[in-house]
């Protein structure tokens, strides 16, 4: 599979990155609900969303999301603790 298409490629469809990500999240949540956690992890790791926002996207409590990150060996940034 190729690179992820960035929102800049759709200037007439999306005003900004947040709008693009909102649509991407909604599509994933509807079409592939089992992918919500992986998408939230990716957003967090890329620094696109905060730990708290990622947990909301994943549909988990902050504690549950931190546990998922721990199990997957993903470090939590000090600022997010």
C-alpha cells in the first residue's frame, strides 16, 4: 500500500488538517470500528492528538488507553501523564 494521502491534496474538500482527520476518524469508526484503537494510537504517536483525545477517539477511558499503550510498549510522553 502507498503512502497516506495528506489533506493538502484535497484543498477544495478540506479547509485544514483537523477537518480531514475528523472525516477520516468518522469513516474508520463507521466502516472499521475495530480499527479505532489502532487509529487513535497512530494519531497519538504522530503527535497529532493528545493522550486524552486519543483515548476519546479509541472509545476508552484514559486509564484503559494508557494500559493499551503499556501493553503495546508505547511510551507515554511526560507532559501527558
